[in-house]
C-alpha cells in the first residue's frame, strides 16, 4: 500500500488582501497528477482543509471538485477536520462521499469504531487500518465542574486527549487482531506536539491555550505504524521519529515561510514497516521578504525586478533613519515591474506607535483604530484636525471590508 499524507491547505486564505485561489487550484492539479503518477492507494488530509469555518463558494468548489477527481485515481481518501474547519460542515456530505470511498470525520466520535476505517488493497482484501482522529475540541474532551482551577482544567483536557487516542488505538489494534492480518495502522491527528517547529507569520494558532507545549508525543500508541499530523506548517518529524510526521502546508502561508521547501509525505508499507519519502511541491506564487535599511531594500528590489518574474513582496524597513515617504519611494522604484508590494512595515514608526513601557506589546495587540490614533499622537496632530481624519480612516476601513466581501 502506498499513501500520501498532506494537511493544512487553508483553502480560501488571503495574504494581505490577495486571494490565493489560483495557487490552491495549481496545487490541487499537481496533487492529482502526483496521485496518478505515483500510483497512490490512499490519500490522507490531516485537517485545516479550509481557512474558515464558513468557506467561500470558490473554496468549496475547489474542495469538492478535487475529491471527485481524487476518488477516480486512488482507492481511498481520508479527511479529518482541523481547528480552522467547521465539523458540521465537513460532516454534512460524508454519507454521500462514502460512496466514492472518501471517509470524513469532522468531530470526535462517542464510539471509537466511528473513527476507524479498514481500507482494502488492490486485491480487495483488508490492507490498512486508519484511525481518523479530528481536532479534539475542549468541550468534547472535558466536563466543566465548579471550583476548578486553571491548572485543573488544563490537566483534564490533556487527560481527555490522551485517553481518546489510547481508546481509538486500542480499538484499532483489536480490529487488526480480529482480521488476523499483519496490516499497518495509520493514525491521523490535528494538534501541536511539544517541541514542534513554527515560524513567525505562519498563522499557526495555539490550540490548547496554556497547555499547548505539554501535548507530548507519548500520547500516541506504539501500535501506530505511521502517524500523519496536521496543524504545523513546517514539514517535520515528531520527536525525531521518521514515521511520525507533520506534512506541513502546501503553500507558504505567510512571508515568514519564504524560501521554505514544501512537500507531501509519500509512505510505502512493506507489511507494517513504513518507508517515507518527501515529494517536493512546486512554488506556484513566489514570495519574497525584503528587509534592511534603504540601500539594502533598494538593491534587493532592483535585483528582483530584473528577474522579470511575478513576485509578491513584503518590505520591512529597520534602518537607523526614520525614512519618510517610504511607500512613495518603493512605488516609484517598482513602477512598471512584475513586483507586487503586499505590505510595507516601517519598523521605526512601529516603535513610535507601541508604548515603550509595554515591552511585550506588538501590533497584534492593537486594533486598526488604536494604531491610527497612536500614529496621530506620534506625529503631533492637533486635536481639532483629528475628528475629520478619524472619520476618513473609518471610511477607508469599511471600504476595504466591502471590497473583500465582493472579491469572495
């Protein structure tokens, strides 16, 4: 049996206002070709299929069209929900999808057997057992009791996650014994294990606030022959184990992942022994992060422009000077080129906006209006001029929201 493990598609995601449907469409085309060329039996998608619990029509179209195509080129597809996905939305068509050997688990089941699938091989005999454990939500893992401390709540949640994986793994092992065949057990999950690698700007959110770093890899049974995880966007092994992996996201989710090589995991089984090979995914939209003082930024942008390739660019100015009119200078430099400047961050202005007394404060701690009001303070704008400026700024924000809705 040959399996491909992927996750964290985030269909419908935008990057500083730019829609990414063309990239996702290209990736899904590549994946279909790969499934066919590599003669894959099973495709597993370990959560975060969508970027939102209410995906756009275009994102849904990409998903369902892909499943129809995938069902025609491989024997089985297994999908679990991630923390970005709506469990009820994914579950709604699962009986219909089951007729195409597409198995979907959107929410934690009360009976472990409902998360276990016995998949047939090319001769029609049982050849693999899949434990499809979706993202385990707090409300599904513990009951609330009066007088609980924060530590009590965290421990109950962790105990619930561990017990759920153990229960499903035990049921899968029992199923293998009943079948009397030495077939592999593959487990899916969507969570953050201790020691997992992330990068700034990759969009990864803490799943279990306060206890995130304590979801240890030892919750997974040794009976599992391959562990296919989702949530972390950097391709990586879990605790150094070659057959326990995050496949990572197929696209660079943010500029922090610029230059990162994306891949899917191809897993071949010889009996229960798993051999893993990473299949590199092409780059469908080049991203570039340009950082430094003005001479550094100018030189980097000129080199990118000379290549002639369409590039989405984030510029971070962190020179010693204040660098006024930075936007105008960059726009002039890039006019007539294939460079698309998605974001300009003037670190010197950011330092003025943030309170020096709050050393841990970041722009993520402020909303758009707070940032604007602090900019007015930083530039000494008179009080009688502020109401008109604030009203104009609100209009701009509203127009951006409406434009985003129309684009969807």
